[in-house]
C-alpha cells in the first residue's frame, strides 16, 4: 500500500505483470492504484480513481471502523475486479 498526500488516505497499489510472447523473458510491470481508503470521522471509506486521476467515494461499500474488514471488502468486491 502507498500513502497518498492526504494524511488519512491509503492507496491500495498492485504491481501488474504482463508477458509479451514476442520478446522472450520480458515482463512488463506497472503500478495501478486500485482503491483508496480514507479515515474520516473514525470510519474507513473506500474511493475509486477515474481516468483524470480524481478520487470518488464508492457508495456500494459501507464505511466501517475496522481497516482489515474494509480491505477484505475491496478484495472481494466486483467493482474493482472483473
């Protein structure tokens, strides 16, 4: 995870690996900011990032006080994973 400029925000970042068959042993690695968790009034809220790098609150994931529980919601939610 990666700390954002906001002191109460944490970005969930994954390294995405891709393979190009035309180039032997070539691995492409990019960082993708998948979700952002913000601590607001003792509750962890989840945000998603649009194509203009602006973060938006995810209304489908209810804010909770338990950080680990919120991470599990992100990992198990089809909003972020197809």
